[in-house]
C-alpha cells in the first residue's frame, strides 16, 4: 500500500500532524484553502534558497500564525529582524488578516526529504550528471545518521529522447509500516531539456511519538480475544 498512496497523506493523523490547523464553515472553506496555497507558494518563491522544509498554518478568528521550518533561519530573519517584519507586512497584505510568523530552525536539515529533493533539483538545473547527483544524495543522507533513503528521478534524464525512471536506495525503507518515521519529499527540476521529477523517501528510524504507541496498546487491549477451539481427540 505504501507504494500506491502518498506517504505523507498515508501517515497524517497517525504519525504526522496536519500542516494546516484551522476550522471553517462550508462557505469559507474553499477561500481559506486557496489562501493557504497562495501563502505557501509565495513563501517558497520568496525564500527559494532558505531551505524551508514545510510551512505550518494556524488560524483564529482574526489572526494567521505561520510557522516556517527552515535550515537557514538567518535568511528569513534578516539583520535585526528586518526581513521578518517586512515579510509580516507582505503576508498581511496577501491575507487581509493580522499575521504572526514563527521561525523554527532544523537541527538536522539532511533528515528532511523535501530539502534533499530540492537540493537534487537545483543540481540538475545546473546541468549536473543525474547519476552523480543520486550518488551524492544517498551518501550525504546516510552519513547524517538515518536508517535508509530512497531516490527516484523521472524525466528526460541526461537529455535522452525518451523519458524514463531511475531509482536508487540504501538502507531500509519500509513504506507500509506506520511505526517507522518515513519522511517524503518531492521537487521539480526545470531543465532546458524538460521537467525532471525528484522524489525522496528518508527512514528516520522508529517513531517515538506517545500517541502512536499508546494507541497501538489501546487497540491491543480492546481487541476481542478469540476462544480456543478444543482439539480433536
């Protein structure tokens, strides 16, 4: 099953939290969902080289709280916080609501599949050899201390006439096991020969969340016990 569904959506509510946390009526849901999309697109374009792994959005009645998980917080904060204040004003103009920005630094940027995929895409745009790019990504991510990594490139690799898919992996990647902390990232490399899709899966080890373990234990305790059938004599 892990091969047929998006790994992030497969784990939301089990081992991963929602990226957008708010409630809206049926009439407002569509506009707020599109607003979230515009906020994320604006931040990705504005801070293309700030290593933003994901953007969390929370809403109250009149305020929007945007959380940026980044490997380079200095680019977003700026000198004496000037860049954050400027960004706050721009987001308020975009949403029409009072906006608060929180910047969270990633202690292990190489453990983020999104950042690994974006780094590979940037190398492909600079006309790097796709085999060398794959090998370099696998080595760097495995050296950071993860249990496994898997990479998949699709497109006109090396300028070939026909598109194809190239896969490579190291370590263990159990995609259908919810107890494993699997991070998934996707990026597009817009090269002169066409668009190349980059997918990365990273196995960061056993999930240590209390909700998952407690939920599994609760299900085990609540599961009905089957009576043993008497054996034939």
